């Protein structure tokens, strides 16, 4: 899956999960209420930087959904059918006047993310209260289910994969179908693989990240195909010894490639290419410096710095090795 739809928040978090997601996926989307399109200063600083570098697609839910009311009605029906469950879990408040929507028990949801009928229904059920013209305080578990619901529907509509950095959200829905459980399991495996293979490149420059992805898109596609084969293999569970052995082998291959890209010795094929290039300018120089082996080594080392991707690779992990070389200096 090359495109990811992040939820539950508007802003991407400034974390290692986000950096790995940006490096791995071709496209990342975030569900953004229309108010933010008109008032971009509401975004957090990191999110503004991500937007500036074209690393995210901003998705306005009411513009994507053709029938937002019909979509919302499905969630409302789900709430109505399971009121007894909510009461048993302590989620249902029978008296709005005495409900205490304390900060630790609530999540703020923007009114522009859903059809208005959803919030009206939540308030009537004692699961939400209006904070101001744009925000509602919603009971935490209900809010998580509502955002999982919305992200899943929108992702299915635009052919993205819903994903979150908070895995508990993926399993918070009360009645999850088998294929949805499989999707969450695959995300867990994918995140685990990437966490092992792409250590957090601290103080990363998002402009360089954008350029890096554009330059090495073919390598990214190759690497992603290798990872997805592991993710889609039901026999390769995260708890199995084979899964750990596969990860260890991939890490070893990546480190070997990284080492090759940092070698200072001469290489046979590249050496011949360099000599051919230098011979064309020998006649222009009267200095004897070209006769000194150290000079050729200097040229070769400089070329390796500027184009380490010349290293041959059959593992599909060259993209990761280049991440180490280019983005984690």
C-alpha cells in the first residue's frame, strides 16, 4: 500500500513514526476540516512544515463524501443498537446535566469533520457536549470509534490505507469484521518492520526528505515491495522466530550496503570510469598532481560521497542504506 491516511488528529505528530511513514509511503493524507483551509495558522509548526514541503495531502471530508448524511447515519444506527453495551461500559450518561466531561475522559472533535446529525445524536445520548462553535468534547472511546469509522470510510473511497500511530485506536471498535482485524494486524507488522529498519533520523530536514524521495522513488518502490511481501504473509507472525530472523537478515544487509557506500578504497568498475573521465582533461593541466595515487583516491572518494547509489544491490534495501547515508549524517 503506497498511500496512507493518518488519523485521528489533524496534525501529524513530530515523532519517529511520522518520519518513517513519510519515508516509506508515496502519499500521506490527513483529514482536515474546511476551517483549516481558510486559517492555516491553526496548524502546528511541524505540520506547517510538512505542508510547505508537499509531503501531505489535505483531505476535507465533506468534499470527499458524496453522501455524508447517509454515512453518518450508519454510525448513529450503530450507537442506537448498542446502547446497552455503552451503559455496561460506563460510556452512556443518563443525565446530561450531571455529566462531567473532564479533559482526561474526552477528545475534542471538530464540527466540520462530520455531518451535524452525529454530534446532535451524541449530545442527546450524553456522549458529547458542545465546547464552542467549532469543537465538541466527546467521550474518549466514542471519539476513537468515530474517527476510526470516518478514516476507514474515506480511505476506502480514495484508495488509501487508514493508519495511526496509536495502535489502540485500530482495535477500539466494538464489533470489528475479520478483514478489518487483518488490516490492523498488517499495520502492526509494517510498523514493527520499519521501526527495526529505519531508526529515527533526528533533526531531519523535511526539504531534504522531499528531494530524497523524489530522487530515489524507484528504490523506494523496490524496498516497499519487499516489505509488503512480509506484511502480507499470514504465516510470518511478529512472534515467530522466522519473523525475527528475517528482520535480522534485512538489518545485516542494510548495514553491509551502508558500509560499501562509505568505502574509501578503489572500485574496479568505478575506477575505470573515473580514469576515463580524468584522461580527457590531462592535456589541460601541467601540474604533475595526476601522477600521485592519492589524488585519484580523493576523486574517487568525492564521487562516492556524491553518488553512493552506484553500489550494486540485490536485496532491495539500497533505499534504507541511502537513508543512512543521506538523511542521518
